C-alpha cells in the first residue's frame, strides 16, 4: 500500500499552547468568530481563550448556541454571524459536534451556500474563511482528515462532508483544555478511542506508518482503562491527549471502520453519547476482526499485555476480545443498547446511513447494510 500523506494544518501540541491562538489568528485579521459550547463557561475556558485573543488585539465574536443534539444547519446561524461581523477566521473550540459545525460555517460563510446543498454533495469551492481547530476532546478521528461527519437535520442521518484543501490552518491540541469527565463516562472515552484505533489499525488502508502511530495509541488507551480499574498512577489528561493525537494522525493515514460509523450514526439520531455507542459495539467489532485480521488482533492482544507467548495467532486474537470484555465488566460500562430505550426496528436507517459513509469501504471485510444492522442486533 502506497502512503499518501498531506496534513493541511500547522499542529501545535502541549499544555498552554492555547496561548498561541492570538498569534495564529492575527495572521488573518483582527476579528474572529469563536464557535463553542456553553459547558466551557464552567471552567472559564472561553474567558481564557477570549483573553488570549484580546491580548493579541483580536476582537472575539462568540457563537455558543450549540444544543446537545446539534445538526448541521446550526452552522448557517454561525456563518451569518461571522459574515455580519466581518470576521477574518473561525475558531472551533469544543468537542466533535462543535468542530463539525465550525468547519461547515467556515466553508459556507463567503458563498452563502445552503447547508443542505453541502450535505447533498455540492462542492463548496475554495472561497472560505480560515478555520482554526482547538479541540477539547482527543477522540476526533477526522481532525487531520480531508472529510468529517455532519448530522443532516432532515432525517438526523450522518453525512460525510469533504473539506477543501487548506481549510484548517492550525490545530491547537492543549491537554489543559480537555473536557472534565467522571464515572462511567470517563472510562468509556478510553474504549471509544480504542475502537477507532483498532479499526484503523486493521483497515485495508493501514501502512507501517499508521501502524506505528496506532500501536502506541492502543497501548495508551489500555493504560487508561487499567488506571480506571486499579487506580494505577497514570497521567489521564496527558495520556488521553497523546492517544487522541496518535489516533487522529493514524486514522488520517489509514481509515476508521464500521464501528466508528455506527457510533456517529447512533449519536446523530438518538440522545446516546458517541463514546457509549463505541464502547457497546467494540467487542462485536473485535470479534469480526478476529476473522478478518487475526494477525493484527493477535498483535493488539500483545500490546494490551495479554500472555500471548506460545499461543497460536487465533488464540492470541481471541485474547484481545476477552481482554476488552473483562475490562468492560470490571468498569461496569454500558454493554447493551436496549438499556437506553432504543427500538431495534428504528435502528435500520441508522445502519444504512453508517454503511453509506465512504470510509467504511476500507473495512477489512465487505460490510453490507445488513451486516451493519446485524452488528447492532448483536449489541442490542
């Protein structure tokens, strides 16, 4: 497999790197739109970023009207605000949905393209505002990709949006801005990242470069799980930040799979956290990968610290599945979709929408809509 690697943004990593946001945005003008979410007021993160920009002589217009179940049309309101204020750049400051909405707003602000046309596949062209990503979660598999997922407000299905080259000018990955999570939700983030990493590791697009990145991500996510299980000393914030960065880079070179697609599709249609969806699906995805990529699953088992010495490839591969199930049981994370008042019959469109996402074609087995639905039935 040839490797084609081009990262549009300048990537800045480390604690307090958000302090460089003013210098970065100042290259484009003196007024920016910050697309963000209201939960970030609690840690005064929005106030901090606004102060950094103000110190650099940049006026900040804040758009924070992003509901929990936000769909892509929210980006039109953000784009109108940016246009009316004559902003020179757009900052996406928040989680996965916030980043998606900020990207879309940056793409349509100048052309005033209706978001429905973008969702239906119309090329937005090259007339866009510079977009600066400041994620507060390290689990965005599309941070460095040429495409990302958005939720269509017409039916709450997920669509893949292709971003123009050069849209994202900078990505600031500051672990100090990570979202504060507790309890089961916190531990599911490790399973969520593990799911993306494992799928990209086993993808038909995988290469030695993506393997090197994703193997280390898998080790870090395993250490996160173990730290939640046994209260072992581990830098959760630093580990999550590093693991997320490695996963995003590895996924950009390789590709996530049907588990990631289904998690996004379920979260887009129902009020169930994406990390919970990934966690529930993970053991069933791994079971499929035991057959499709046994040697890769055997390597994952070794990376997780399982006793694979002397075991066959098949035995080692199954150890990875057993290891995940054991950790899920100890941490008492979500294990069944039926616990969230979902109707199995209503999951058919979700399976179809997930299967239609283009990157699913790089899964190591041929995934049909029926196969995607069967995964949901197993996890129900």
